[in-house]
């Protein structure tokens, strides 16, 4: 496992020759560590965090991203993205993430690069991500020439978490938070109304004390995924009734608890394994 000093030096080597860098930023631990290490290597004034904003980004995640960028001391640029206007994205195939990332990297166009005098764009893929089969967004990054300093430096997810803790970043132990569209089964359309339902239900469940969760959208039914350790309290009173009320208030008719627990990337992996 790479220590803080080794990680910083490794990422600095990947950024050799870059004076000003734009980081495609989500506020998650990977992009936050990349942002912090880039700021350390180039200076905070020479790094810009670029946050894509659309209905697939939860309001809580947007606010958290601003807090992390402020903590690191790097300016944050919000950029509206319109992946929802793309038929391929709305169709919600296993390549949905490709079209989302392609939209983001297309929007970070020559005018953005010129305005902020950027030499390169980077994003927070790590070495573990490279080995996964359910990361079509990485193809979009490669097509646009986006740098992957963490992955190229060989930093795994565990390394990234260690660096985040060393830097005392508020997202150091934050659970993974993929976009809201990932809660919709593939080949069922991604629509703003569905994203809003998911966001409302998940926000309500976090207020009930669940930090790591997914609300999977199956039409009238919400399938809730929690880590196995959270299942007993989710199924017992008084939380059972509160969970039901919170999720039905978001527009679902039925609320189910998945006994398999939290399954990151379940829809995409299942589709790709067919």
C-alpha cells in the first residue's frame, strides 16, 4: 500500500510538464484525492475542479463536492451537462456511463480550456477501476485524452483511502456514491422523474441514519439495498415503518428490502456477464 509521500510523488511524476490542470470532480474520494495531490504538486491556484451538474447528481453530493474543494483550497467550476438529451444515455444500456462521461468531457471544450488556461484534464480512475468490466466511462476518458494519474501511478482504492485519511479529507471514509441513474435497471429509460424519486428516497433514508445505501427503481417498487449489518435494524420497528413512510412519500407504492445486501454495480455487471 502506498503511503502519503509515495503517492504524492507518484502523482507528481504523472503530472510532469503540466502547469495548469482541470480535474473532472465529483466530490468522491478518488477525484478528491486526485484534486488534493494535484494541488500539492502544481499549487492550488493552478488546479480547477470541474463539477458536472445535471439531474443525475444529487443535491447532497453537489454540496459535498463544494465543501471538499473549499477544504483543499481549489476553485470549483460548475458545468451544466445534458446527458439526458442523448438517446443513447436515456436508453440506459450497459454503456450508459460512457455516454455520461462523453458528455462531460465534450462540455469541457476548447473554450473552457482556453478560459482557464488548462494544459490537461484528468479524472480520478484508480488502479482497481482499470481491472473492472463495468467501467465504460473509462473509454470516454481515453477517447478525449483525459489523464488518469491515480491509475497510472498504480494507486488502488485502498491507497486512495489511506491518502484521503492522511490529508484529513471529509470524504475519506465516504461510501461510494455513483450517479442516480445507476439505480435504474438497464434498458429501462432514465427519466428526470425517476431520478427525482430516487434522490428524495435516498436523502430521507440518510436522515434516518443509513450512510451507505441504494434505492433501486423498479417502477412502482423500490428495492432497498443496505450493507448486511444494517438489515436487521432496517427490518425492525421503529425504523421499518419510518423507512416505508419515507420511500412511499417519494412516489413509490411498494418498498422491499433486498436480503442480498448492498451490491455495487449490480445492474451493469449482470448485463455485461450475459
